C-alpha cells in the first residue's frame, strides 16, 4: 500500500512539474528557461545524514554527494542546450524561428525537469531504504540487551541462595562434631 501511495505521489509531482513547465511555454527566453530548470533542481531536498546512524549515515552522505553532482550535471547540460538553441536561432532571427526556439526551449526544460523528477524519486527511495534498514537493526539489538539483563538478574538472585545453603550445612556439620 505504501508503495502505491508513493508511486501516486511521484506521478502527481511529475504532472505538477510538467504543468508548471508548460506554463512557461508562452514566451521562454534563455534566462527564463534556465530559471525553470533551476526551479526544478531546487525541488530536490537532501536528507541530513545526522538523522541516521552507523553505516546508514555514511551511505546517506555519499548519496547526497552523488545526488548533488547529478543535479549539477542535469542543470549544466540543460543550460548548455539552452545556450546552443539560442545561438542557433539568433543568427536568423525571424518570427518562425522565435516560435521554434520557444518550442525547443520548452522541450529542453521539460526534459531537464523529468530528469530531476526521476533523480528525486530514486533519491527518496534510497533514503527510505536506509531509514528502514536502520529501524530494522535497532529493534533486535534492544531486545537482545533486555534478555541479557534478565539473565544477569537471575544469576545474581541464584548466587546468594547457594551461599546461604552452604553456610547452613556447615553449621549443622559443626554441631554433629561436638
């Protein structure tokens, strides 16, 4: 059930993202297209590794670095494509080229936002898996510690009884010898 809800949220997020990109379709310039790509990249919120423990913290730190690098790569590639599209169209500059440029910029932004949404979904899934592993590891350790403490308490209780019985036997042996 959780995965179905998670999948629905990703689809809904993708549709919202696509709709917001389509809203730029009116008149995209190089700057507005780059701003749209940047806005998509900002939707990825990285988890603070300090909220995790042990190996999960280390893996989350590495995952954050990889995700940051991938976001930078997606943004740089989109910005480069935007610059190329603008450079190709500015040479000719008629009205048909402006419409074609707008369509091209819209496509570049949409592709970049799809890539960001995909990366975000992978990141969220990986972090959820790390959190689940951390939760699984914590529970058995706590139960084992409780069992060990109970065993220690039972041993402590048994020792004084044994010593008392030995003392009583020693006292009765002495009486018989007198």
